[in-house]
């Protein structure tokens, strides 16, 4: 068979099956060797996953309960000074921890520092402090023999009432402070202090003049709620009732040998 034989045979087969048009623009060379196959493009390596970095766990900040575990008032004071868990500290000028001798027979706790206390870093100064000193002198107690503090350690802006969160942040510290001072009588000045430390919703008008108790790890302490000196400056007619509260405190101290 000549070289044209296979071509004619292929053409005849195409005509027989009805092919009537050219499907390519260039003639096919059926005798050419097959084209070489292109090597497949190399597959790029899959990107490596970023290594997981395991960071060491941050050391948790000590809880307030841990901070108050001390048997020393000076250490407790240092920890209050370093404490950042109460928002009031950001707006206050000074921390007002409290002052007086450990083991004082009488401890007085008020609500919060005011403007004078914030400037000086001492509790109960200014007009209310001077009235308190006169009240104490009337029952034979000089101020420097009494321990004085507040339920929060920083002045609330505008002398507003401390929020529940602010009081709660300071609560473990004042509880421990009372336990370390270990007074024979605890006098709570004002409704806010009385409600906080006695865990009651009753107002100062009902609470004042009634003995209660405050529990500590070393036993309970007698508590007398009374009016805050700042309230007495605004309502001098209430001084008679405050005087009766002071006489009750003096009588209790005398009965316990103070």
C-alpha cells in the first residue's frame, strides 16, 4: 500500500459517516511523531502552619483576701497604699488609711474621707474632726488614744456616697483593720458605716443608740452606731441623742476596765 492509501481510507471513512466540513485550519500530519509531553509543573510545597507559641501563664494578682493576711497594721497599711482595686484611688489625692494606737479601747469608723481628709491624708479633720475631738473629750478620751478610720480609703468625687462596688473593694481591708486594732468598743459614725459593717438596711435613726456586735477571728466586738459629726453640724438638734450614745460608750468602757 502506498503512503496515500491510509489517507484515502481515512477520507473515505469520514465521507461515509457524513463529515462534510473541515474542523481544522491546518492539515494534520498523521506520520509526525507524537509531541513530547510537558513535564507537569512542580506542586509548590504546602505552607507550613505557624508554630503555636505557648506563653507562660501570667501570675495572677493576689486576691484581696490574700492581701489582708497579716498580723501587722503597718503591713496592712502598705498593702492598702499599693492596692489598685478600688476606682476611687484614681481620683483621690491621698490614701487615708486611719490613725491611732493598736489596742485602743475605742475605734471609730466613718463612711469616707472628705475634701479636708483627702488633702491631709488623715481621717476626721476639718470642722467634723474638731467636733469629734470635743465629743471624745467630753467622755474623757483624747483623740490620740482612739483609733479612727473609714470604710473606704479614698475620697469619692464630690463627696458623694461610695458605691456598693467601691465599698466592697475596701471591705476586706477595713474588716482586718478592725480585727488588728481589737478595740473593746467600735463606734460607727453615720448610716453608711453602720449599714456596711453591720450588714443591715436599717437607717441610722433606727440603729443609733442600740448595741450590736461585730465578729472577728478573735471574737466579737461591741458596736454602737451613732450620728456622723458632719450630720450633727447640719442638724445640731440631734446632738442630745449623740451625747446619750457617747455616755453609753463610756459606761461600757468603764465596765470593761478601760
